């Protein structure tokens, strides 16, 4: 599971030339089934939102291996969040990284699913 975010400076997304940070992680670990997840939520929200009452907040997954995404989705559920699949590692990971439309945007499961399906 890749929960990293690439920053070029304080609060500034790194310019990776159109590549996702998880694309780089996958290159560094050939043969690994990389799933981008747990990187979009501010750490203070992450610390409490999984046990908060009400509708669960979404955590996103992106990856190219179905089984690996299922495993990560199980971890997300165990933490008290709703797993929402954003697709393949490259395109789904770009949605999640700093500067992407899902970064630091707490959404309920219903809101996230509505956004993904638009």
C-alpha cells in the first residue's frame, strides 16, 4: 500500500511530468502489486473519523491488481472507513495525489461514489 504524497515544497505538489507518485513507487519495486490509498485525508481527520458516529468517510484505492485492492479495501473497512475504488494505479492514483480532485477532500461514501460515477 502506497500512502505517500509527492511535494515539491511546502504545500506544493511535485511536478512529476504527468506521472503519479505511485507509478514511481511501482518502478522502484518491480513485481510488487502497488495500491495507492490512505493518502488523501489530513492526519488529524484520519485519527478520529474512523470511529466517529454517522456515515463513514471514504478512503480511495487505485491499483492494477484486483486481489491487492480487495486486501487494501478490507484494511480500510477495518479502520472504520468506506473503500472507494478510483480505478487503475496511474489514472486513479493521479486523482488522489496532491493537486488532484480527491486530495484532502473528506467525502462520505455516498458523496465519493457519486463523484466517481459522474
